[in-house]
C-alpha cells in the first residue's frame, strides 16, 4: 500500500523560497490552513494535494511512500 508523505510539504515550500502566506494566497486558503496541512492536523483533499503539487512543481510519484507490510 502507498500513502502520502506529508514531510515534503514544508520542506519543499522552503526549498522553493515560498512563505506560508504566499502559498495560502496561491491556493486561496488562509495561512493557518496551510500550516495545518504541513503539520498533518488538517487532511489534504485530492484537489488541494494536486494544487500544491502544481505550485511546488512535483508529481504525485515524488510524494508517495511505500508502506511496509510488516515483513522486512
């Protein structure tokens, strides 16, 4: 199974030299919502995920993480 790695949100925003305020402006949300996405306290909708991927110039494959089934 695969899941979304939320660690990329803040890291990529900073690498792109974008502020929380600028990302909030670009996606039409307030800065608190962006902060909550980055901290995992507000779930990303599919629409918002793809909007952020577009802003950060990433593909969905860049943020997918393979989950271990317990067998190592």
